[in-house]
């Protein structure tokens, strides 16, 4: 085996006394050609294809360098493979790689570039290990990452390029960096490197140093690297700090993105440093004077203020009364007269409004305001204007199952309960006697200014007939009335005074086992005798039978006034259906 000089890694000087091991040449040759071509080419030359040879520069042309390596013919090397033009000297020795024993033109094929790569690989194997730091230049983008020239080509995976998100890999091409060798595969002769690990190590080192020396109260610059709902994370030259949303501004904001953007540089105050956990709390609003200082002196309760509506929420509206100072107008403080459920019923964003300061909580950063307090409360005078017992005329505004609401004046409503509509009539729904929009006279029954409630009654306009019923309709007296309803157990009769009384089936006739429908029908006019009074439960019992007994059986036709002939069974059933409805 011939002896060949080597090329020093850090020098262009050619050395003459270094032997190459045959297995190294074979390994590199296998990488370039594979075993089968190596055996074919070796049969034409005393040297093996894939070996490094020392040749003499015999000629230099425009495109090639002719090198004599002592074989039957000279070899051609592209002049572009001589990176150092200082090597292009006639008669000078140069190291080349035997690429092929004979090319298409009959000359041997030599490569300066492959000789250089062989030496570079040899240097990497001999001088570097996994974890070594090397300098390199990014030469091109490939699938999954970048190729880096560290003396030979190495692969830089996309995940190992940087410690932050990368938008465009092309930004790195042509730039030089330091890299850490992650893996050396001798069999495949490839190398995987990482830039991210060096950046992370640098970041950790910087973070430890910053955490050690950073002081609370100092001002530092940082770059916004992440925005969340609760705040912003800033990169303080190697250490992350949290700028909480409550420390961003004295104003009220919904989201940090209202104030800052990704990549923006901010000057912040160091609020707190947790050296054990490596956490830093930052503040932005602390660079400005706190507008809440002496807030109680500037806005004592009762102060009238002006401001602009800046935000609406379900429970109220926020009004800015000065830069950094906002107050809340709760929906309950918007109107004396209306039941406000949504603040948009009264105000809109951008509206200029006047309000009264109700309370100030400096520590919590809260001011409670009211709009309705700028006007007189109409309920202040209700007891004077609507004394109990007085009568009023009011418009029916709304009907409900339990009564009718009337408007006494704008913002002052009252309720006529269904039980206060009639003394004598059983009302199932207010619509039976009242209509929305009608004007009705009523009596003020009670006034509760604190609860904003006024109750009224219609039946109280007249005397309660049940209070004097024992005098006006004593037991034994005769009464006249009209049948309003018949049932299996009797008939209901409306008397001349409007009160409804019941004639039980047993009191319908002096004939035993007589049925109601056989004797009287709805609409019949009857005369009967009062046999029982119950004022407490508002009940009167009548008897035709008693009246008949007194007057003689033969005079029955004269006693039952305007009594109609019996109706056919079908007509009776129709009347019964009508009454049931």
C-alpha cells in the first residue's frame, strides 16, 4: 500500500509523511460508489478507487487542473474544486481522491472536493464527539430541516433550529452559527447537529444570572412573546416575566391584546422576584401615577360627575369619569320608574351621561354611580299625593291572573288585586270586569314607599252588602231573582241586589224526588224564601218549597213567575252543556 501525505485541518501546508489506513479509504469509497463498483475499478489500477493520492499539478487550464498521480494517464480536476487559489501552482503537490480508474475519455477521474470531505470526516471522527461544539454555515433547506457546512455537511432538524417558533426556514440560509453535535453515525457517515440546545443552555445560564442579580423596583425592557387571557409573557433577555392583566393599566380592559402585540418591546417595572421558582412578576401601569390616590377626596358620595359610557355588561354600564378612572352604574340605579333588565335599555357605548357618586372603594378600585339620582324620586311624595282611602282615576296598563296594574303617574304603578274587584261576584280573571287601556276609578288601600307598592280596590267604592245582609235580607223574607245556573244539586239565583244565592235541589219543589231540570231552567225568574244566611262565607240559602207550603199548593203557578214550559230532553242537555262551559 502506498504512503500518502495528509492535509492539516487548520492549515493549507501539505505534509509528506502521514500514512492512511486502507480501511478508512475503503469506508469512504464504499460511501461514494458501493462495493461492486469498487471491485470493478480496482482491476484496472494498482491503486484502489476511493483512495487518497498525492499528485503533482502538471497543467492548469481555464476549467480544469491536470494532476499527475503516477498512473498510466493524468487526471482532470475541475478548477472550481480548488477553494484556495494559492494551491494552483504548477509543479506543486496536491491531495486528490481517486474517483474512477478510467473515465469516458480514457483518463482517470480525480476529485479535490472529495479529498477535502474525506479529510473533514476524518477530522470529525478524530477530534469531535457527540456534544462537541462546532462552527458552521447553513447552506440550504431540505425536507425536515437545514443542511449545515461544519467542514462537512451535517443535518440540522427543524425542531433543533431555534428555541422559539420559526415562520420561514429561508431566513437562516447563508448565516453562520455555532452548533452542538447531537449524533455521529460512523457507518452512514452522517452527523446531526442542534442550535436549539446551545440557545437553551445560554438561556438557562442567562436566566440564572438574571434571577441572581435582578432587583425589585428596577425598570427593564422586554419583548412580548406570548399573550393569554390573564396576561402577557415578556422575554427579559433570557428570562420570562409575567405581566398580569391587572398590572397593565389603571383602566379596565377585557383582554391584554387591547394594549400590546406580539413582538412589541415594553419597558416594565420588576414587581416581584421568586428566585427559588425562577419567576418574575412585572408591572406596566406602575410606571404611571396611580389615579386612584386620594380618590375619596376628589369624588365623595353625592358628587355629580360627567363621563362617557365605555362598556356594557349584563349587570350595568361602566362610565369613564377621568383617564384611568371608571365607575359602575348598576341597572338598579338607572331609573326610578322603570324595571331595567338590560343596561342598553337606558344607555349605549359612547353616550355622555351625568351621574351621582354613591360610594367609593379605593382598595378595590371601584366607584358606584347612579343615573336615577340626578332626578327626583317620584316615590318620595306618594304618601302625600295618594293617601289611603282616597279615590283616583287610573289607566289599566296590564292584566295578570292575580289582578290589574294601573298607572297613577309616570313611574308610579299600583295593583288592583282580583279579590278587590267585587263584593258579590266571584271573578276568575280581571278581564271579566276590566279591559287594558280603560280608565277605572279605585280607592287607595295601602302605600308602601320603601317597597314601591300601592294597592287599590274597586269594590271599596261601594258599601259591602254582606255587612248589612242580616238586616236587608233577614231569614224568612221573600226575595226575587233570576236563575243563572242549574246543577244536579240545585240552582243559583242572582237577587235584585246582585248577590248570588243557592236553592238546593231539596228546596226546589214541594213534590218529593223532583229534579231541578223538571222544575226550573236557566233564565227563569223565581220568588223564594230566605232560609239561611252565612255572611262570613258569603252564602245565602233559598227555598221555593217553603214558599209554596205557605201559599198553598194550588197557587204554585202564580208563585213561580214567568216559569217556562218543560223543555225537550235534547234542549235541556244543550242548556246543561252551556252552563258547564
